[in-house]
């Protein structure tokens, strides 16, 4: 029988694992085969499955009401969440806008940038700069700002115009190059030239502080500092995409804090309510809201500010704070990296490095000579074998730059479970490489 559902990023008839139930960080299929979810859902279930506090918040809100028209009504849940989020962010943040996904959050950010440009009478400077190999979503605007793998965008054009791409400060042999002073100087000069050429053309810059889909690549502080300086001098909106990195994922509540900057817009989604219901939030600074003092933002999605979504987000964030997950993530990240290097990193010549940012991990893999990135089909074979061995992970492949196994581990994973993940990956590597 033909499948009734066409699932995301899949061919029409592609099979998926049929999940029957979930407990903690474990998924069980219809045959009760157990999988460790080393991917935290789609990076959005950091507290594992069946969290009691989150379920209670959902039930409590359901008893009151599940939905009200956000154009006419507000809810206690949406207002309380807005105040809670503002309290976690820098003091220049003025308002919170709700959306249903990370992709929609970026759409709203694009609209804010371009309308701000119009209100400031800079309509000829309504371009937007993004980073090479970044990923911001799959709607038309967010896809236009994403070039993680440009070939996947082919045939969907025309995409949004006025998008400019900055070179990613990352090389294939980054372990060597990133410590080279000459390399850094050249990268700084290149960025300065790129930004100079964009003067008068752009009103916004969107970036992920740590590129997730590209393989856990942290932007250097000097790079962010130069972008921040340029933006302040040229009245350019800075959008920090914290969709993947927010809510303790990197060992800070938000990754932008680690750079000492104050973004004008912060987009949030994954992790905001532990994957319970579709929700995103866009934090907007006073610099922008004061220009909209007598203007409304032309954006609506029917479920924006849904009370059930907001109630479960409150419960999730309170769990993160009360459980001190900022520090927990740091401790567990250190443990996993040490365990990985002992059991795998030092044993396999084709394992080039383990990049880690909190509970974000990318296992960089090379070919048998150890010089080039692992061929794509070998990477896919490895990920599929790891899945057969009971660990759900992800992959990232940018030809000639990076080929890696990607894991965003749940924060609630135990030491024993981390060891089990390592054991199953090692078993898979022994079959595929070396």
C-alpha cells in the first residue's frame, strides 16, 4: 500500500522508523526495538520524553482553554512567557513576537529588517547579509537566507532577492589554520572588505553564533566583534539565530551571551517547550519597536501565541532554570568529550576531531588517507549503521569542507547512557572505517 504521508526532507515513499512509545531519552518502535535519541528529537527535546512538569502545564491550560484569536485576545500564558523570556535576555529587548517554527521566526526577522529600512527611509539599502553554509529554515525567505547545501534549493526559484553572502571563516584543516596568525589576519581583511562593499546595500545581518547544520562550527569572537562594530556604525540590524543554540544548548542560556553583544533581534524555537507543541519566539529590541510606534507588523499565523504552546514553554524554561542546566550541560559535555576521545578519537585514524559546543557535537571524519573529507555515501552508510545499532544521530556534509556525524544530546542523558552511545558508535565505526 502506498504511504499516505510525505514526510519532511524525504522522497514521497521513503520509510521512517515507526515509533510506538518514548521514555526518557529512549524511543521504542512497533517491535519494541530500543533507540537512544542522540539527536534530542530534531534538536528540540533537551529534557527527554514524558517530562511530568511539562505534561502538567499542558493539562492545566487545556482545562482553561486551548486557543483564542491572537488578533483579538491575549492569554495569561502568552504574557507570562513573554515576561519570562525578556528576563532571560539583554535589557534592550522590548517585545516578544510568537511564531510556530524557526523558519517562520526568520521570516518575521526578514520582514522586521525590511520594514525598519523603509521606516528609516533607507529602502535602497534593504539587503540582508548571511553567512556561507548557514541554515535558517525552509520557507521562501528563510530558505533564501540558507546556503548550507545550495544544490537542494535548485528548481525552487526565484528566491528572495537582495541576499548577500559572507565567507565562513572556516577551513578544512581548521585545527592547523585556526591557530595561524596569518590565516586570521587574512580572514579579518577579507571580512572588512566584504562589509565595506555592503555599505548602503544592507539593513540587516543574520547569523548563527554556532552553525549547527554545517557541523557545529563556532564563529570566532573577532568575527562577531567586527560584524557588531559595522552594524552599530551603519544602523544595520543584527539578528542572532538562536533557534538551535538557545535554552542552555551551548552551556549558556543563549550563545550570544558568550560574545558580549546585544543583538537587535533574537530568534528562538528548538528547545523552547521541549518539542511539545509548535512554537517559536522572536525577541525585538527597542531600536526597532520605537520605529513601529504607530505601525503594525504585517504578519499572522493562526496559531501564533497559542496558549498551550506558551504554557508548556513556561514549564520547560522553569525546569531548565531550576535544574541548573547551564552548568549541567557544561559538565556533561566535558564528560562526553573525554569519553569519546578515550574510546574513539584515539583509536580511529579517520576520526579527525570532535567539535563540541555544550551538548552540540560533530565528529569530523576523513577518508582512508586522512586528508580529504569522508565521501558522502560512506557517511550515510555510517549513520544508517549507527541507527541499526540503536542510536539516532544526524550528519552534515559540505563537499571539500566538512563531513561529520552530528549529535545534539539530550541534557538529561546519564553517564551510563553516554557510554552506551559511544559503545554503539564504536561498533558501527569498526564496520565502516579503518
